[in-house]
């Protein structure tokens, strides 16, 4: 199944998301001089901004199954066929996967995606992973309420009935499902969802009611955490898993 075609080409929105990604990453390490991989380049805006953060001593690569770039300055691009990454082991200081894992396929492909991210990351490196929450009330790709909640057999008919396409081809995960996959692959993870939400309130949201919600005390936000639309994690490799990931040729 062709799972491409969901790229956001809104430059302003992409720049804000790129700033958010860079800010969250830089809470754990400097990006200056880093070698960075952006998995799922899309418009290219995120990779281009990361290249600015990496500076002249850094290096940024981006990959995607389609070339839909509208910005190409500052980074190198490779088109790939699937979740396999055309790089050697331990090649990058930072790996970014922003709203990609839900598009790669089912569980096997999602494990491959996470495993390949770890394989190309250096032992002391970090990864950024963000993906929609299956329990988010409005599905973000088709903008239909409860689409990812209902049984799989009903999702395609719902999409057709709403005149949003012919099939639902995304595999959204719950927080528990994502954490289980991360543990299985050998990632140590930190939940950065609240950090991402606060940055969203600062940079992306102009509705004062939404800003008030996003800047509420952590205990209040945690009460509704199961339906927060987007999950964000910072990942580091578990040293015990470093010998496990192998290149998928």
C-alpha cells in the first residue's frame, strides 16, 4: 500500500515545528557541530532549520520515500524505498523521526523503523520521536473525529462516507503500544510531550483558551494525557541493545 502523500508543505507551520524540535533536542545536547539525520524529510523545512542549528561544522542528511521538498538548502537528501536507512552503523549524533512511524506500515515495519534509527545513531547520541496518539479525538491526517478509535474494519467505510478518500492507511499507536515497541527495540525513552505542548502554546497556538489549557499545571494535563493529540519522546540507546541492531539489506 502506498502510504505517502501526507507531507505538510505549509512552510510557516513547518518552521515552528522545526524550532520546537530543535529546542527539545537542545535541552539534552548542543546541536552545533552535530551530524543529524531527519527521517521523513517532507517539505525539507525541518532539515534546513536543523542545518542552521548544526552550523558550518555540522552536517544534516534527510531521507524520504518521495521527494516533496520545497526547501533544499543546507542539507543532503536521499530517496529511500522503505524504512531501511542507507547509512553505516553509528553515523549520526542525532536522529529525528517527526510523524513518520505511523506511515511506515504495521508492527514489523515500525520495529524496523525504530531499529534502523538506533543502528545509525552513535552510542552517545539522541533521537527525537513524535507521532499522533491513537486516542486523540480528531485523527490528524483525515481530520475526522474518532477515526483511529473505531475498529479497523470500519475505518475505510468511514473515510469514504466522509468523502476524505478511499482508505485509511495510517497505523497510529497508543502510548502503551509505542512504549512497548521502544522497550522491545532497546530504546531508553523520556516523555517530552509536556515540553512540546508548552512550546506549542508559546509559538503555535493563538487561541487564548487553548494556550491556557496548554500552560496548565502538569497534574491537570496528565489527567487528560491519554487523549493528548501528539506524543513526543527523546530516545537514547540502551547500551545492552547496541549489539542487537543490524543493518537490514
